[in-house]
C-alpha cells in the first residue's frame, strides 16, 4: 500500500511527464492537444494538493480543476480561479470529439502560447 507521500509523489511525477508532453505537442503545432495535456498537468498537480490537504489518499474522480482546488487549503485569487475555469474547457477535447471543431478554431499559436505561459 502506498503512503500519502508516495501518492503525492505519483501525482507530481505524472504531472511533470504530462507537462513535457504538452510542450512537445506545442512545438509540433498540435495546440489543442498541448492544452489538453496542460489540463492534465494542472489536474494531477491539484490532485497532489488534494492528497496533501485531505485525510484520504485517493482524490475525487473529477476533471474539474476548480472543484479540485476548492477541496484543498489553497487560496486563489478570482483571476487564478478564472484561469482554471478556462482550462476546464480543454479536458473535453480528449473525451468528446464532437467538441473538437469549436475548440480548434480558438486554439491557434498565439492563444495557446498565452495560456501555456
């Protein structure tokens, strides 16, 4: 059985791997997929925070970044919450292909670069 610290380490390690993938995809001009993997990076980082701040070691099975951060001791500004809300859009890309057309129109190089930075 994994310890709480091992669970946190797992989430952070896989978040780092996803961030590297997001950067590679951006360089390959696969902007929507880059933002999808950036969402995964944020989600896994927030799940590490959830494990840190809660009694259990298994975070909720949600992709909603705001819901995750609200279940931690972190305190964010309205601007930071808005950023997470904006990134919630990108978890849909990998799960609902019919969402693809709208999001592909929005995610050009400049828009994606702004979010990644």
